[in-house]
C-alpha cells in the first residue's frame, strides 16, 4: 500500500486545480489528436488489436463479397423466355430439408396456358415439364446431366439444333452434343421405370435430353416467349391480370426465383458456412478487443492518473479511450478491406470446389459489402473498448503516485452481476438443450457462448483457487513460489491471458466433439436401421429405377413430396412391405390402395390429424385426393407413408432408395445400380459426409486458433514488456538468466492450463446437452465422443504460442550480461508530454 502524506495530498489537489484551468482545455479541444498521439506512442501494445481487427474486417469483407455475389441466377435454359409464370411459393427450406413448390393441377395448367397464350405479343406459352432422364454411355450413366424435357421446352433455351432434327416419335430423343453421339445412333436412357433404347434424332449445344412425349410430373413454370419487338412490360402486366393469386409473374432478374432446387440447396449450405464464420469472427474480435483494452487500462493506471492530475474529467477519459479505439479501428478496417477484397475470388472458387456453391459461381466486387465491413471495424473497436473506457474514467489522480502494479478490486459489482447472469443463462440453455429434439446444435452454441462470456467475466474470482490447484505440484522451490504468487498477485493479467485460450479451447472442443458425437449417433441410427449384409445402391444416379429393384427381387421406399390443403409440403414415401416404425395408434396393415396414409406423430400433431381423419393431399403431378389416416407412427422414414403404387401413379420420376439384401444378387450393368457390402456402402457415405463436415470444422477451428495466436501473443508481449524492471530485479538479485526464463515459461504454462481447463468445462457442459438431445431424438443412448488428438493439438499450439510470446521479449529484456552491471532502463517516449 502507498503511504500518502498531507503535503502530497495538497500537492495533488493543487495539480488538479491548476490542471482544471489549463489541461482540461487541451484535452477538450483535441481529444482525438491526443488519442492519436497516445496510440502512436504505444503502437507496440496495440499491434495485436490492430491485427485482430484487420483480420476480422478482412474475413467479414471476404464473406460479405461472397454472400453478396451468391444470389440466385436466372437458369440458362430460360434465357429466351421474356416472362415466367411460377406456381405460388409453398416449398423452400424447412428444418434443413428442401421442398419444391406445389404444382398446379392439370386443369389449371391447361387454363393458364390457353389464356396466357392469347396475350398480345406472346408468341407461345410453354408449360415447362421436367422429369428424370439420364443417358448411359459405355455402360455407365453420364454424371451430372439427369434432366429430361419435352421438345417444346427447347424453344426457351438459347441453343438450337446443332445437327439432325427434332424427335418425331416415342422412340426418338435429342441429346446434348457433348455426349459425342451423331444422329441415327442408338443410346440407352435411364428413366424411373428403367433403361430403354432410343434413336438419336438430333443434337443440341446444351445439356438435357428432349423427347417427343413422356410421362411427366407436375408443372410449376409456364414460360412466355415474346414476339419480336413486343412490349415486355405490357405482357407482364397482362399476365398478372390473367394469373391473379394462382402464381407469380416474373421478368428480368426476378426470373432467378425459378433456380433449380439443387442450386438452392448448395447455396444454402454455403450460407451456413459464411454465417458461422462471420458470427465467430465478430464474437472473437469483440472479445479480444475488450480483453486487450481492459488489460491496457490496468497497465496504464499511472499514465491515466497523470492525465487526471492535469485536469482531465471522467468524460474526457472515456472520449480518449474511444478515440484510441477509433484510430486502431479505422487502420484495421482499411487493411482488412484490402485483404478481404484480394482474397474473395480465391475463397469463392474454393467454396465451389468443395461443393458449397453451385458451378459457375464467381465473386463480383461490389461497393456496399465493403462499405459495411469497413464500418464494422470502428464499430467493433468501439463496442470492445466500452467497458475499458468506463474503467479508465474511474482512475483517480492519485494513481500517478503509484510505484507498483497491484490489482485492486479486479471484480467490480457490474462484473459480478453480468458474469453470474451469463453463466446462469449458459447453464439454463444447456439444460434446455438436453430436453430438446430440434435445433440442438443451435442452442448448444448459444449455451457455450454464454458460458464463455460468463466465465471470462468471473475469471478474476475463479482463477485464484484454480491457480492454487493447478500449481500444487510446483508449489515448493523458489521458481514454483514465484510462479504461484505472481499469478495470484496479478490476477487481471492472468485472466486477460487465459481468456483467449478459454475461447479457443472451448470452441475447438465444442465443434469437434459435436461432430464426433453426431457421427456416433448417425452410426447408431444406421446400425439399428440396417439388418442385412448386402445392399443394392445407385451408382452414378440419383436413385434406383424400378427395373433395378425388380432385378434383385427386393423392395424399397419410393420417396416423393406431398402437400397439405394449404400447400404445406411434407416428405412422403411409398412402401410395399412391412413398415419399419413404432406404431403409436392405428393399424399399418390398413395402408392399402391410393386413399390411405400413415403419418408421423409430429405431423399429425401439427395438422390436428387423428385416426380416421380424411385430409386433402396434393401429389407431385398436381392432382389432389382425400386420404384417410390409418396409423400414427414414431421414427417413421418419412412424414407421410403411402403405398408404393400410389406414389408411382402420381410421381413418374420418383427413384427408389437402397435395397438391403441378405445375399448378393446380380444386377444388369445398364441399370445404374451395384450390389455391395453394407459396411463398404456406409463407409463411403460417412467418408463423403465427414469430408464436408470437417472442412467446416477446420475453418472454424482454424479461425479460432488464429485469433488465439494474436490475442495470446499480444497480451503476453504487453505483460512481459511491462515487467522488464521486475525481471531485471530478479536477475540482479542472484537468479540466473535460465531461472528467470523458466519462471516466465512456467507462468505462461500455468495460464494456458487454466484457460484450457475452463474451455473444456464450457464445451463439455454444452456437449452434455447435445448428447441428451440426440438421445431423445433417435431413441437410443448416445455417448459423448471427444477427439482428444485434435484437442491436444489445439492446446499444444496455444501453449507454444504463449511460451514463445513471453520468452522472446523476456530474453531481449534481460540482455545476458554481468549480474553486477547496474540497471539503466532505456528511455521511452512519454506519450503524455503533449498534455
């Protein structure tokens, strides 16, 4: 404790009185200029904050440009259609599943087409009918091109016949020129029924197969081809009058609403990655900036006391801190925007290669995302410095008399309150996740984020007992005593260094543990569902044809989509044999003909359906029927179960799922199917899924570790530079250079151990809720799986960074020399001399 005499107190009051008349005018008239001068004077301690903000703005700029560029595109095959009439939007994404819009009924299609075709300026109104069709070349299905069209739809595309003529009969087809087939050749085409031989009547310079006639599903788009020099605006206005509430009329760029569902799904997954990156970056950047500025205020109490002594008011101190943050934020934003703009094209192409953006996607440099991300830099800095500025405003002028840096009240009332609040919210969310079956991952992240913030705020209170527990093995000896007491004395320094380790280890354990635990749950679910050694699986096709299923004498579900009376989509499946689901009520044996259905428990609860309820249902071909509910199911393979024949009658393009077999069976080569062991099939599926998931995981963990590197290095560099005199005193007191460096290294190791322990506690708390939620979801006990090699690697990287960031400046400060050499500190520029 500092002893103050009456004379010292009077001198301080006099300085305050005089400073109030002169210094306050200096600060009030040029607070930003003083902030700039202070920032330049201590640029070394702000370099970490600059890097954190620059990296954050760079990643936000990169993701913002990709997000702004990842907008729906007008399908190329509608290039010649001036106006598109689309069925009302009733599908889209529902709980991660994607459904097409409800098609029009055949009567609506005929009526709309006739009336739209009579609009002045319309050359043709073409109902666009699509269905599954895939060419087989050399015994293998041609990958990627799986769409068939009726020949009238060819007029909508920008390409014309490259050779030959249009198809004239049921046995002819026009194929893509890329297949290398000349007119007159025979080609095998897979449809939902099976392989069939067609004669190539012509070729086009574009994708797709065009038929004279074929069984098709429902119509969702009617394309209007305009006459030359027709008024498109007038056609659009007249089409709206014809369609009314039966559809949406689109022209120009708005035609992108007809983008293929596969591209919509791919872009949605890409958006999840971009959103995860942006949220993690913003959260971590604010966390690091707040931690760095808070630690800086604790180190600069004497400097801030001098400013208070010359008359600076608390408000001016807050303005000064916000001014420093503004300087660093603007500088980081400039560097970040430049970095993000340069890296965005390569990042966009990487997303395409990984399957998170559709083919043909390219980043377009736009101004508004860059302006928004530039503004994010100063905004994040201001938000992060808010708490530190309030603490700086409370610095007393008497702090200028301090000769030692000792933590005083590291835990304020506000810190106690907010820390306890966030911790309780995190625990409550963890308990909620344990009983939740939907949105488990989302709420688990909320729980982990709340716990991280709560424990970081409570760190000064939590760290002392942890220090005593962790340092127990090295409590004896001079070095152990120094390490232990140094961490207990400088609690705020220990907390500021442990915070980034807590964030990094917490997120790494949570994300990797969540992936492994979820993979284990999926393995349990697959193992419970599969009771066979062999499987008939599609090879290069989206699913199995009827011919492939019949070839092995098996049966499988036939997936499709049905729509309730209000257009709400539901996944449906046609079944032929015993239903593999838990029966809650009713009798699945009553599922017969085309007028019955069995429904999942949650769907029945949502719609108010009971046994015997007769509900209107629309099928894939647009036709509607009234079906009777005969059973309520739990763990159903689809929301609605129908007979297999009912699905085939209404969805001629439906492809079957895998068929499980007790023994291997032969299958024709041109059916696009193969018989293989179940274990091999499952391994292939898991490998593909794991690849995509782990790409996402590595991105998040990599960002977290990168930010941890910046935060740990910056905090320890600041702390070690501020302790130069203390380290030299140890050296002059008889400690060898090696002993001093070992002390510093052990202090860093202790801090990393505490941060890692708190991070693991946070993650395990959230993972307990995830495992309980997954157990409720699949009805089987799911065990928590932690990938310890990955966790160990992350902790090892944090430890290596911490030790290096503390030893390098400590070694430079000691300068190996004779212990008797007198201590002569280097002169440093006084950042307060302008005051």
